[in-house]
C-alpha cells in the first residue's frame, strides 16, 4: 500500500465521511447522490446489488428502504454480513451463480438493479475497457429480464471504446436514460453511471 495512496485516503472528505457515518466505502455517496437526483428508492421493495462488496451500496439501500424490502447482493469477493441483506458469493458471469440469484427472486420482478461491477484491472487499457463494457452489458441484460416496468437500473461503465454502443442500447431499452458522474466519483476516473428507467416492452 503506497504512501501516496494512504495520504490521498486520509485527505479524502468522502473517506472521512464514510468512516463517520458507518459506510464501508466512499462509493456510498455516489449512490446517495444519484438517488437525490433520480429518486431511485421511491416505492422500491426489491433490489439486486451486483458487484456489491464491500457492501456500501447495500448499506445505502438498507438505510433508505423499509424493513420489509428485500435486498439481494452478489459479488465474487466475500462480504461481511449486513443485517437485512441476502448475500450470494460467486461470479455473476457463471451460469450456476446467476441461476442461484434467479431462484432467490422466486419469479418476482425487481424494482432496482444496481451494478457497481468492475473487472480486475490488468493494466492493459483496451482489454480492461472491453471487460468493463461486457460486465455492464451483462447487468443490463439481467435488468431487462427482471426489472419491473417502473423500476430503475444503475450501471457503472468506463468511458471509452464500446461506451457509445452501450448508451445506445440503454436508450433503446428505456424511455429515460441519464449519464451521471457523481461528485464522489474521482475526477481523474473515467467511470460514469448509466441510469435507466421506464423499461420499453420492445
């Protein structure tokens, strides 16, 4: 862990705020800001959180929703338990893992699909970009299969090759699409969040 990284963390107001408010990561404030603009939690009863670890987005959802709302989180990595969150550890790209997730949904539609998934970076930019877009496409495909007509999907993707095509697919699939770059997203990062709502029945 580099000295420069530690210094950046210590000087980061979102890192400090996350510690003070009990969130596991500064990423919580990205979702909080998106909700402030798009009211994603209004009327939400069933949430799927893809790429959930370490759990800050699930924490935000849990704090914003009623106790009877259902949250299912999934990640390749382990995640410390969160009360009221059902966690599946596995690779979302694995058919058996996806089947397990779908079985837990019990045939019920989802009001909110969250995806903060990102690939393990190799340092080879074109490869990393292609894998990022692929994960975003998988999250979108899942949302189109399971999302309620009035629900929301929020997907992280990095701007670069394949981004415009993904944005076009979002616009083909939803009546409302926003591209959000929350204040809590580091300025040097190419990440943005696509927010889709009003699923079209194409």
